C-alpha cells in the first residue's frame, strides 16, 4: 500500500533562443524514445555504481513493460497552473486523513483509494512496520533535491541582464529586484535598506512552525486546549533535566499526552 515509486518533476521549456534572441517553440515529441533512453541511462548508472550486476541489468532491459514512463500532460500557462504544480510537488507523501492510529494495539489503519496492484483500499499495519514503510520515502540527509539547468542554472541566471531577450520574459519578481532608478549607479545588486539589514531572530521559529503546519496539518504554536498562541521559551536537550521536568508534570497530573510514566523508572 506504501509502495516506493521514485520519480522526478521537471519544469522544461518547450523551445529555446537562438543567438539573436529569437525564441522558437519546439513541442515535445518522441516520448517513447525519450523513455527508453532514460531507462537505459538509469540502468547503466546502477551498474557503474555496482548496485546491479550486468546479468540482472540485461534481464531488466528485456522486460516488455519496463516500469519507466514520461508524462508531459501538465503545462504551466498561467499563475493558477504554477500554484497547482507547486502545491503538488510540495505536498507530503501521505495525507493524515488516510491514517488512523490504534494506540491500544499499536496498529495503524491506512485507508486510500482502491489499488489495482494491491487489490485493496484498506490495510492494517503494525506501527513499526508502518514507520519503516513510510520512512523509505524520506531522502537521505543533505541530498540535493533540486537541480537547475539552462537559463535557470546559477552561472546563466547571473547573466540575464546581459541577455535582453531573456530579461524581457523573466518573472515579475526578478524584474522588480533588478530595476535601477534613473541616475542611480548600477551596482550589480539591490542594496538592502536599513530595516532589511536587521536580523529577525524570530524568523527561523516562524519558518519551523509554518513547515510543521504544512506537513502535519497542525500548528505547534497554538494551544490545543484554548487556542491561544504559544511561544518557544527554551530548548532542553539534557536527559537529566528532561527527566526532572517530566517527573514534576506527572506528579502534578499533567503528564504529556501519550506519555507512559513507567519510562521514568
């Protein structure tokens, strides 16, 4: 039910500029050939990394249904389509609405649309098995997930101002940040105002809360009882200090939800 399905999202321009700055539209075609080329390059890479042996690689190449595919049905034509695609890419792998946890038995009930592959739409997991299945979708730490090529590559984007035909079609945010009032010296960058130079120490906290709210659909800075706004006053990592605080809360009858006081013994 939580089968791993590696895939890439790519935003690709259907065309390009010639040396004189004229844009030519080149619609995508030959997706079947592109899919086969992509499949062979991936298998070749796995062989070079010694993750597959050559016999197994030849066996994979002989499969009639390779499991590889390319879809170009989504097109960015306006602001709405850009936002829809961005939301799709940023969404978490599993919706909390599909998960029901039974703490008494330590099981997780996963409910989704009917799967032709698994022949079911409900599955009961042991809690640890569910976590193991879910965490396979988390990429390794520090893995670069976004790569930019062509006009959006770092070395090219820094030269957009030298390419009027590109700057003319650049996003409005880029244009606004690269406008220079008449008579003002072009420094090659937009200077910060005095207010912008001041470091906002609360910015990381707000970003942390915003990301948690987006991924887990819960705001960690809102009290679940009264709905009042809360704030972080300290971060405690010392195990002994944590133990003293937890014992005090247990003695007061205010143990954290789901916490087993026997763990303090």
